[in-house]
RNA sequence: GGGGAGAUGGCCGAGCGGUUGAAGGCGGCACCCUGCUAAGGUGUUAUAUCCGUAAAGGGUAUCGAGGGUUCGAAUCCCUCUCUCCCCGCCA
């Protein structure tokens, strides 16, 4: 949510920034209804003040056994007028609010111009050169490797829950668990994060806080008999841990990490990435969240992104870091870096992590504030989130990068301690 | 699922329908006093928003949420949510 005061006081500036995201932007209607809102509010408060005055005076005179008919007379006209205004005020507030909450965040200055992913800017490759290890054979896509090894069972997933759901078996299941442990150990042990196990269910207020609602409800799995949704990312529960709070400056910055399963309808992605593990209704992810003071969120995004990159480096998975252009960023983001991992089986880079600074956008929605030492005023915190990293897609990357001519897959060295020392995945003995 | 109790400021805890944004205590902060680690005194201490160039000051809203009754609601009524206790069921 944007600062309504800022929209009012710097309308052109805000509009120009929104235009960078693409599409047409017209805030004139918003300005009109917002101005009307303030008019009504001032008028209402004037009448409320008078009503309170009269009520107090009635109490006073009653105690003193004085005449109050004149006051009752005034209330006879003021009462209904006020009631009418209060209703108008409420309606207008809802109108303005409804418009405000679907306006996306403003891109930060350093965000590249552009409309879609073709305009994203690659910042760096790892390893440094685009020196991808060449396979001496035709690399296969992970779904072929995984099925041949017996560790990915797409049919079983379909049987249990339909499309975009997969069963992992044996070393595949173990690999997934190992990745989770590896990532969590790295972030908690070396990067300073506190591990959290949050709920996988969230209410609408929570999903509003991080920006999934009201605009993107169709992306979420809802419960039929409870007003709850399955979380699409741990960003939702982690960030909302500071909702409605006034933190002490000393508590900042906060760094939290969590492994959760994530659930997404993928409503708009019909026919896209239908094969393999890339786009599932359910997947595991280790998430990184920062809560910071405003002046440190920019640097925090660099660090957070570095922490996600470190995961891939240790797993020896080639990747590149991309700065998303204004048109390709998510609703809540002011700036986003994506990590894209190299998938030789498909001959392309695929997103494996997305790290965003939302600045005060989410904080304003969830009323997450802090107070500086000695200050009376509260300020909104800045919130950041990033994958550290997506577990399912990492598993894909390991299969495709580690595959050998005989169909076996070499396990990255860093992961072996978490695999009971296993070095290579060979076909599952049935 | 059945029955009961409750939801007030950072915390604890008062609150006859009328100068209650809310007593009191704790904690926090500031100052004062005091020759020992400690104690005492005084004051101050909610959030949001509007008016005010700023400060001072003032208006409005907020006592779980939303409606309602009333000239006036933290106090009365209705609905919902949540918490706690007992019974049942269950991992």
C-alpha cells in the first residue's frame, strides 16, 4: 500500500513511477474521491465535536437540574445530519481504501526500465565467465532422469491429487530433505537467521498484509469450511510476525528463515511448464525475511540476495543474478533480484530465487512500525523477502547438472553429509 | 461437538450510561535527593488522523471486531472472532 499522503502531495511523481511498471495509470479518479473523503471527514468531525459538546453540557445541566430543552432541540437536527455524514464517511473510506489497496508498489530508482522479462538486466554470472560445464552427451531434462532413477513419480502424484503434484521416492525424497537441512543450517549457522516454523494456513488479514489479497485471491488455495488459505510462500507468515507491532529499534534488523511447503493454484499458468517439477501446486521452499529500518533496507537486499547465491555456490550450481525491470516486478516489490539457475537438460536458465525489497509497502498494510531511541513518533519498518532457495527447483538443477552418461546423478559435495555420505544417485532398487 | 468464563493502555488490574483516553499498581523515561551494591521523592509515559509553518495547543476516532439502542456507550442489546476451564472425540 502506498502512502496516501504521498499520492496526494506528489501526484505526478507517483504517477510517473507507476507508469514505469507499464500499462496505463490514471489516478485522477482516486484523487477526486480522496479529496471528497477529506471534505466529508472534516465536516463530520466538526459535527462530532459539537455533539460531544452538547452531550457533555447535557450531563452538566442535568446534574445541576437546569433546563436542557434548547440543547435537545439542536440535537434534533444535528443528530440525523451527523448520522448521514458518518454513513457517507464510511462509504467513502471504503471506496478510497478499495482503490488504494490494489495499487502496486513504486519501483525504486535503480530498477531497470522495461516491460517484461526480456528487459531484465543480468548483473552477474556464477561461475564468473559463462563457463558452463559441457556434457559429453546430450543432457536430459530432469523428469526423464528422475523417472529413470525411480525417484520422481509423476503418475503417482496425479493419482493422489491430479496435475502438478509429484511423489518423491527414495533418494529423491532424501535429497529434498537434505536440501532443506543444508539450507537452514547455512542460513542459521552462518548468515544470522533465526529459524521459524510458521503455520501453513493463514487468514485473510495476514494475506492482505503481504499483498496477496485482495488482488490475487485466484492464485491461492482456499479452505472450503474455514476462512483460511494455504500459504503460497513463507513470506506471508514470516513477515506478518511483526504485523500490528511497534518494535524497538534495538530489535532491528530481524532476520528470519523458514522451510515451508508452499501452495499455489497457478491459475494463470495453464499449459505452462506442464512437465516436471518446475511448476507445481505444492513445493518446498526455504525463505529468508528481513525486517529493517528504512535506511538499511537497500543494503539488506544485497545481503539477502548474497545469502541465496551462497546456497547455489555451495551446491556448485551455475546461475546468474538478474535485476528485474520495472514491468516484471511483483505487486509488492520496490526492487527485485532473481537468481536463475542453469538447467542443461532444458538448455535455459530458470528462476530459483526471487529476492525483493518491499520497503514500507507491506509494513503499511500490516501496520508494522518501530520507534527510534528517544523518539516519540513511530515509523514504518521496511520488509524484505527472498527464496533461499526453492527446494524443488534446486532438486531439478541437481539432477540436470549432475547427470552422467549412464543416467546416474552426482550429488554436490556440500550435500553429501546430509545424504548419509551418498555420492551418486543410481537407479532405485525396487 | 456440548457446557461455562472472559477479551480494557508495554504488563497487571479498576471502571453507578454523563467533564473516563480511561483509577491504581508494575515497568519505562526525566529530574531531584542520597557518602556504600541499594532505597526514596516529584513529574512524565497509548495509537492514528486533522487543524496549527514549527513548537505550544486543540479537534476527531479507537477499551477484541462489526452492527444497534441513546442527547450521550468501555459501560446496555445483537452478531462474529479469539482466549481460558470442564466433558466428549482425536494426532
